[in-house]
C-alpha cells in the first residue's frame, strides 16, 4: 500500500491510497468465497460451487465492488492509525481506479480537529479576580416574604380584583398567533410575569367578567428579538378572585415551615441557601471568564462541521422553546416571523463557534493537565442515577447505559479540569 496525505483548507485531510494489484486480487478472492458460502447452485452442495460459477451467479462486478469496500475500510483505518490522525467526520470516499490486474486507487476526505497551542494559561487565569460572597438582610426578608405568601390563606371574594389578590384567569394572545388557544393561569395580581399592561387590565375585574381585544405591546428588550416591539391583542376572562391573608412571621411560623426551632434558625437556613446559590453563580461566572480569556488569547480555526452540528442542536432547542413558551408549532412561528429555518439556524453561528472553541480549549487543557476519571468514579455517579428509579428493570427500559456512561465521564472530566483551573486564581 502507498499513500499520500494532503492538507486542504478548512481542516480537511485528503488521503490518496494506492493498493497493489495482488492485494486487490486477494480481497476479491476472499470476498467471492464469503459470498459463495450461502449460494445454492443445482448439482453442487450449498457453498461448494466452483469460483467461475459463483462469479457468474453473483456477478464479477458486484464481487469487485464488495472487495473494494473492504479494502477501503481496512486501508483507511491503517493509514489514520499509523499517522495518529483523529477524524471528526465520516470519510468521503472517491474511487479513482478499480480493475483487477491493476492498482486500486481511492481518495478519502475527512475533517480533523485543529492544532491548539496553549499559552501560559496559569498566568492568564491568575489575573482573574473572585467576587466576595455576601448575603444582605434585605435578601433574607424577601425570601421570608415569599415563604409567607406561599403559605397564605385564600378567601374567595365576589368583588373586583385588587393588587395583591390571587386570581385565576383564562386568556389568549392574538395578533402574532402567539397563543391561538385559551390558556389558564393563576398568580398574585401585580407579581406575575406577563407583558406590561396585561395585569393592569385585570385590576377591577370581577369573577366571570371578560375583556376582549386589549391592545398590548411586546417590550423592545424582549428576549426574543423577532417579537420585540410587536403589537398584539389579549382576551381575558377572570375565573376567580381570592383575597390573600398572610400569616404573621414569628417563631411559630418558622416551626410550621420546617424543622426550625425559631425564626432566627429559619433565617440562618435561608441565608445559607442564598449563599450557596450565589457561590454557584460566582463559580459559573469564573468558569465563563476563564474560557473567555483563554479564547481571546488562543488563535485557531474551529472546524465548520462542529459549528454546523452545534447550530443544528441550538436550532432544536429553539424549536422546543417556541412550542413551550409561545405555544405554537415552529412552522407557524416561521410564518409569522417571516423567516426561514436556515436564517434562524445561521443566527446561532457566533454562539455556536464560541461553544465549539470552548470545547476544544477544554479538551486541550484536559490533556495538558492529565485529567482522568476512574471507572469507580463513573459507576458511583451512575448508581446515584439508578437509585432514582423504582426498579432496575425500569432503569434499563428508560436509560441508554452507554450514552449515560459517556455523558457522566465527560461531566466528571469537565468538573475536574475546571476545579484545577480555579486553583490558579489567586
């Protein structure tokens, strides 16, 4: 076997492989023998027909094609193994020459990961500053008030809804077909998460009262830029109004909330919970800053195939978001937003490239820091997940063990490398 390795643009490798006539003949003979094992020919035992008859029955051309397929797979694997090449895509095979008695020549094109030269990442990371975690009394009081409201008594009223009342409504949003069907919701009036002006229209309404064609405007800073600033109409029907009676926040209240001896004990627990949330948020901020600083220091080309795959994944997430939050099929969203699926997918290009680069940088850091996880660590995490299922049979029915194991291994490696990198922050 002879071969040539050529580096094309966009991280593509082109292999040209030439196999000798003798090796091609050997594969042809072997393939003919395998295909002939199940061949039934009158006058011969199954699989015992002469090679000439096998070639006549199956077709010499068909045997040659099967042999070439085996040759491609075997020699392709051999070349990438000998040269320690890591393909990230399936090879695109082009047959250049295929005929018995002649060299067999084919090309294989595929994509590889870029070469990444890490800078002095320990020094770069050491320049990052940690934020001090603190919890203010105001935050504790806000949480206490939320708990108080969650345990309030509700008394039905026939009078008009007031700010602070608990209301149940049925509504629909029209204009962009955001929600063509009626939806139900319940919330404390004045504390919901609706569009500006929506809840204000409910104030003063009584049970069973309706309002139709209420004009609303989606805010300019709305998370979905395609809908930002658009005009819509709302139809609202109040199903019930309840006055909320709040419990006094004292030691008795604390003991009823949970296993707390007094109000001070409850406040300490709340403070600890808020502190943990802030620590988690700070950890995420630090990790994002680590990746951003390294990404800005390292110049390399992200493989287009990985960026494209990430864009497809982000598109699928967006489709689910549209269905969940806007309650419309994605096709309807495309119609109303006057955009194509391709345009939306391409809008994710920058973020997809950033994610791919983050992944590749972390991958290189894992190698540099020699981060590994053991089978025991992986199995320990798997056991935690399996314990959440009522039975082993149920777990086996719902879980793909190989995918779960790979996911846990990657998650553990990522956690370990980030913990290592965080140690470089002074």
